[in-house]
């Protein structure tokens, strides 16, 4: 099948497939006589695996490690458990940071209860004097 068919079957964009190929997550496809990429069921299945991992907010590094372990089925799955436990800990840290962010936003929102001139807006004044911590967006991977 061609790349467009693979994209449809896997429910993703062509550019995503090319990116995963470039990153080494998808094996190089065969080429047709006309030099078109030709994909098979192995590509569909692997791409679906990658997309499931991404839906769990796993990084490309984590996915690469899982794929390497998956490609070596005789290995002990303890490393998979360690990887998932580490990912879960990172999620817990992010959840805590988001809960703190929520509290900061709620506190800001309480500083302005109704319609008034912008110059008297408690939220804007609160943002100037806010001692808030910024929540990192470092997990925004492809």
C-alpha cells in the first residue's frame, strides 16, 4: 500500500508517517518500480502501536525503547515495567503541577468578581504581583 493508504488505515497524517520514519520508529518501506514507498501490515501495526503510546503522552525516547524491547521478544519485560513506572511518576508530577496551577488561577479569578473598568481589574493587578510558578510545557512532543 502507498503512504496515503497507510495514513488512512492508521488515522494519521502523511507528514507524521514520514517523521516517524526519519526518527527510526518505522522501518524503511520497500520501493516500487516507480520509486513509491510501499507499506505493509507490519507498518500499519507498528504505527498504531506508536500512536497508542503517543495517546498516553509517551515521549519518542520512551516509544523507541518500547519498540526495541518489543522487537526482542525473549527479553525480560521488567524493563517495560520500569519504563512505565517512570512515565507514571512523571505524570504524577505533572498532575500535581497542574493542580497547583488550578489553585493559582482560582485565586486570581477571585480577585475580580464583576464588570468594572480594566484599570480596576483585580486579575490584571494580581498577574503583576503574582508569585505564581509557571507550569512547564516540556511534554509537547509530536
